[in-house]
């Protein structure tokens, strides 16, 4: 693949998870490259990445001090700090705003910028965003909401068409038995899932559902939430502490349909599961999240349901069961969408071009 302007660029790649280990797994088709936010293919575009040595810390301030020390003590030369999130980079960003850290900073911003009613917090926040040179967003809606805050220049905002690592999923499918018969529905993911609505809906159908979810995520303890709730035999719950993306992807590939039932939050809840469905060519039933860049209904890859609409979920499940030809077409549309518009190759190229542009400023 041709390098932009035939130039080369060194970046410090910051991720909020183990990076070197995941990168090595990616080489063996055991880790999906899109969760590394373009890292695996940046070298093809002339970009060399110095990988941050991530460590887990229970407290955010501990992570921040560790990350600050690692970055400031890095002896390798680089031009840009590229972060998959600003979590842990707060001190570095403030130092950059003060002119004490001179490298350009480009980060993914997973939610829209927000205003604060507290004037001092608002002033601090505005100063903080002076320390970020460029931000990547998952959708236009996130950018529109960010522009409305007037916190920083909208020239810093860029939409990236984040999508799945198709080669990873193609290799995974090749490893599965050729005579496999996908059956039932599957729900994966851990963040802000509306498990109660999902269970209420499937309890009124005969369709089988497997739910894979972390026991606890954020402020929700799903195991405690489900205590005392009647779970019919067509629904199987699996708590997934320690399950890696490769194993979950195998589970997903063994099913006919993906369901993404989420709580209402102002960001792209469920996006990782959505792009996995596209890569595997699977029909989708999904909560109608306005922050997705992908319009599920318009693209005819599945059916979207308003938040908390149990009856809507029941109707969607019954529709897929009784319209197999339409469901199969949704799956083909999903894969086509991934091949043409949302995939690792496309968004890695977009990131590479942007990083070179930032390096020239």
C-alpha cells in the first residue's frame, strides 16, 4: 500500500488495554485488529508505532501518573501522541495546553464534548481541550453535539469510519466446521446492556438466546440485577470474565442472528458488536441508537427497536423467524456494507492520512 507522500512518521501509540500482547495475537488471527484502532495496518502507510506499556490500575489517578511517567520518559523519537482514549492522558494534555509538552496530541473521543453548569469546571474543561490537537469520532451525531458546546474549534473534529477486521473474521470462519448449522440468537458485550428488556422479550417467544456478558461492568452488577428474575429454558446466561474477543467471536459465528439491546446513553453503545455482525454477515436486531453512523434500517442489515420496547423486540424476533429470505438478505447486506464502507483497511487509511496532516502542522 502506498505511503502518503512517500513519507514516514513515528507515533507514540497509547491504548487503554494490553497492546503488545494483543498485536502479537492479531498476527496469529487471534485478536481483531479494529480493537487496536488501526495500529496493525499503520506500518503499511509509513507509520511506525512506539507501543505504550499498559498496566492496569484500580484508580484513575494511578493510571494517569503511570502513563505520564511512561510518556515523558520515552527515549524513542516520535512526532505525534496518538491515543485510543484520553483516559490516563489527562496530565499530558494539560502539559500540552501549557506548552510544556510539545508533541501534537490526537485522540479518539468516545462521547460528545459536554458543557458543565459549574463555571470553574467549564473553564478547566475548555483549557483541557486546548491541549488536544485533533479528535476522532465514531459518528456525525457525536461531532454535531460536540460543536454545539462551543468548547473548541470544530476543525479539530473528524469522523472516522470505524469498522471490523474482515481478515480476522474470514480466518475464524475458515477454522469452523464446514457443516456447521448456525442456530438461535446471541447477545455479547458488557457495557450498558438492557438485559431485562431482552429477557422479557425472548421469554414470550420460542427462540433460543445465548447472552454473554461480564458479571459487573461500570455501575451495573448484572448478576445481582438478575437475581430472582425468572429465566425460561430458551435463554442461557453466561458471565464472561476473562473471555477474549476471539472466543466470543467463535460463539457469535455459531448463531444465526445478533441482538444488541442497550440502555439509552449519549454515545455508540453496542458499536463493537454491531461491526462484528457486519463482518460475519449476520442479521441484526438492535436498540435504535441515534449515535451510530450506520442506519440499520436504511441499510437493510437488520431491525432497530426503540429503547425499552419489549413488544417491538417480540415483533422483530417473530419477523426474522417467519421471513428467512429477508433475513438472509439482511446478512448479505451487512457483509457488503463492511466490505465497501466500514472496515479496518478503510479506517486505518483515514487515520494514517490524518496523522500525516497533523505532523505537518
